[in-house]
C-alpha cells in the first residue's frame, strides 16, 4: 500500500523533497543491530562499505603480506552486466557475498562455496529518464547490511530492504524526487535500528537532508535539513556550545539572501561514521547551489559542514563549516575517519576528514573543537591557511571565482584534491592512507535562472593536471599522513586521479584501484609498489577483503565511470563537458574501456 511520508511532529517540513512511503511488507526480525554487530565482530567478514562504524577501512587480515603478495592471482570474477561506473565494493556476511551495480541498480547474492552460481538477484525496473538528472554518471556506492537484510538504494530515489537469504523485498520507500533533480547514489548506512540515507542533486538546486528510517519497517523516523530553520535542521539549544564561534542559531536562513536556502543545495551523498559510545553519527553536507557564488551572497550555512548528530533523534550536537560561502564546488561529503589518539598527552576521540578543498581536518569528535587543518598538497592555493582559533579559512582573492574575475590556475579543481574515495587507517602506525586527485582548473561564471529539475550550476570549467607531479602530467597520488599533525609520510604518484580510495590490511599492504584499470598493492611503510593486476575496466571504487575457509581474499569492483569517466562513458568530446572532466581525462579512453564487475584475488 502507498502512504504519504508523515511529518515527524512539527519538526520536519517536507518541502520540495516531499515523497511517498511505499510499504510493501513488514517482517518479524531479531534485535535490530544484533546480526550486524555479530558480522562486524567476526574477523574476515566485510558487512559495511567503510569497513566498520569508525570508517577506518582496514582489516586485521595478514595472510597476504609484503613477502608473498607477488604470488597473488585472480581467483574468480563476476560480471554485473552493467557498463557504467562501479563505485563501492561488495559485502561479505558469513558465506554470502552481495554485489551491486550502477543503474539500473541490480543486486546479486553469491554463495562463496560456489561463486559460479547466483543464489538470488534483484533487478528493479526504473524509468530511464532518471539518468538525465544524475550529475556525474549513474553510479552507486554500494549496499548495506543489517538485521538479516540487504539495504540498497536506487537512482530513482528509492530505498529498499531485501531478505538476505531470498532477495524478497521486505519494504521499499521513495526518499527523493527525481522530478526536482533529486536522486540517490549514496550507500545506505545501518547503525542500531536505523538506516541513514541522503539524496544527491545540489547541481540542480536540491535542498539537502539526511533521512533516518526504521530498519525493521522502513518508516521515516526523522529528517534533518542542511539549510532553513533551526527546527527543520534539528538544531537544539546546546548546538556548538563548546565552539560558539562556529555559529549557533538562525543561520540556516540569515546567511542566505531571501529564500535562496530553499534551493541552496547542501546534499549529502558521501559516507557516514558512527560512535556507539557517544551515540553520535558524522557526515558532511555538500556544496551550495548554484556554483556561481555571486548569486548567493552570505556564508550559506549549513552547507559544506561536518555534522555530529544523535542517531536516535537527529539532533545536531555540533557543526563545523569548512568552506563558508563556497566558490569552487568543494562539496564536503567525503569520508569521516574516527580514531582515538593521544593529543597533548591525552587520549582524545578524533574525527579526521580530507575535504575537497584540499585541507585535512582533525577535530575532537565529542566537542567539535578543531585540532589541526593542514594542506594535503602544497599546490592548494584557494586558501593560504586555516585559522585554528576561529576555524575560518584565509582566502587568497587571486583564486576567487567572482563574476568580475576569470579564475585561472585554481587549485584544487571542483573535483577537489579528494573526492568520494574511501581511505584507510593503520591504528598501529597511526597513518591515514589517502587516494588523492592532483587537478587544478580555470573557472568562468555566468548567471542563470533556477528551473526545477534542470541543472543549476552557472560556471564553465577547464581542468588539467596540477603542478607538483614528477612530469607535471600526473593527476593522482596515494599519500600517507599523520592525522594528528597532518604531516606527509610518503607519496606514490598516478597518471590519473586516485578516485576510489585505499584499503589497509595488517599484512603491511595498502591496496587501491586505478582509473586505467589496475588493482595495486603498496608497502605501507614507504609506498613502494609490490604488485599489480590489470582488470577488464578502470576502477573507481576501493578494494575490500575477507576470509573464507581459512583463506584471505581481496575483492575489487571494476567499471570505469563516475565524474572522471563521463567523457568515455557518454562519448563526449567538448573539453568543458562533464563539468570540465572531459578535457582533463581525454586520454583515459586510450588506457581502458567500459565494463562492470568484480575481480577476487588470493594467493
């Protein structure tokens, strides 16, 4: 039966994202997080896209190590039958693997005892017109698992729960409305009895929100927007009490001109992290709309913000806006990595985040207090520094994008020096291994009107390699950082952007995929390349790892696409097309072609 999404008390105004809740069925299930917690505590499983609640994307598995990685071979492969970009990675729970695809968002269940046989498959029917309002390819960042269910998102804005044993649809709801340009590319996130999901669409003027649904029934529990009234953003009386200089009340409307906040973006399509002890989850809201900064004076809060919210109520405990009045599309949705490390001699709960703007931030995740903010590459020039007292970036006006000024040699580009990739953390050496871009740009703004369901950008971009690569042509790098100090430990350069991120395994290896189609393994101590394998197509997701019957495996999705691959995927030739990506990645077609699937490696 169809039901309209209910208002949660008087706190949520559904606005342009109003949608209907389609309750197809309900099931009697066990304690909401028991099965997920069991999987998380089972060494060798992989039930969460980010590796766990803390989003450290690492594994204690060490059967494959520095000395024997040279003997790794492809063990088996699987084709999804879809040719667009494949971000994310498969999940492994028990003896089952769950694999996703790009649009039309097929899902496959594989029993690892016989990976040549599909146990069940879910192939939804979606209106193909939704592809026209997807910003940057029709990607999907993967599945979630909880309570014996596989949770999946679809480009058409639907969120579903499938029985993990049979693939039966337990419930389905519509979260986002493609008619106004709102889609889903994000991987759902499960914690306790809650499923978190956000919508894409800031490039079309969609007002961003995070949505919480009941894992058992699919009912909407609460919704919190990135802009608008304090009530609609679920900002409580203690918001930013430890750092009032970040801003506190009424700013979701006061920092906008008129009602611009209603079409002001701030969508979240990246990753979540969760601290069970604090019962807080963390994520980033994205860029304001339109990209043309002249059309939206003010700080545009609370876009571009790191949020800490109570999982049960959605109430915001703190928010730190990294880029007030963004001028460059530095959508701040990237991964949040949670660690506990000594700061000034005291073990401190930390959150580290490498932003599109080229700054790596580390904050106290309980209070939101900023501890360090360091450039991930010296090429970053839009900011001279970040003031650690106020938390405010110090801009260089030469690299502004205002209407009376054509910006040139702006670093980073709109793609950022870091984008959707999931990076990994080694708790023993306290090192973060990051997949970075090294791309700069020229920017020419123009005025345009807002029309619902149409692109609302207002800028023409040209992108090209940054200045610091060994041959000045490199557009990517794997870089190791100390998250407390922000200092670099080593760098491994790549021809193309290191889009998918990294995986750290305790065998001393850092794994990643490349846009030109390789899975590689590096020595975690110095970045030396120890092994590589050529996949059928480029990789834009990060590897994962698991064990089965005592043997370690590493799995990597392949399927070139995403923002870097839009020219190849859609056969575009205008260098400014794809929001500037076509010109930057024009050589990619000489190194890989479209595909879609999974390669599983082992000794």
